[in-house]
């Protein structure tokens, strides 16, 4: 018998988080904008214990832009590179140090469809390659 372990993570008091938002494709149900429901649903869809649930990308934000400019730049990039391809993105902008504003982008590995989430394991790579953004995003096998 395999027992599932329950791990709880609470980042609500994490310091330096200045902005969070979830971006989803047009037609996505309202529940995907609820962070807890979204990531619980992502986990519930996977059958394997060792399944990869999401992909994280960390990007630097230009210090020359103010907070609003950084937020708009990030939202535009994520919308164009990922959400327009069917992915749901969970954004968090961190400002733990004045000269190091950066964002974490957590992406679903399944593309959203109005009725279900479907497997698209290579969707992120195809989206990045199509936009000429694939090089330099880490991963070691480039």
C-alpha cells in the first residue's frame, strides 16, 4: 500500500514579495485565479508520485524601470511567451534588495482548454523557441 504524504508550504509571510498575480488564457474558469485551488488541481491531475507539476523561471527586472514599469514588462512578456500558448502563469515579483528586482514565474505544464487540462510536456520549450527566447534559460542541456 502506498500512502500519500502531505506537505504544506505557506509563503504568505515571505519577505520581499511585492506583487503576485495569476495570468491565464481567455476562457479559463474563474477558479484558476485562486492560487490554492489551481496548484491543488495541478497536483490532482498527475497520477505519478514523481510527476513534475510545474516549471519555474526566474527573470531579472531592469532597475531602470519603476515598479509599475517592471510589472507591465513582466506581464507583457509572460502573456506573449506563455499564456498565449495556453499555459497558466503564477507570477511573483521580489524586491529583497534594491538593486536586484526579479520575478519568479511558475508555469503549468499542461495547456488550458475550456473543458480540461491536457498534456503538453514540451509546450514551454516550443513556446520559447518560437519566440527566440530558449537560449540562456538554464537547464544545462543547451
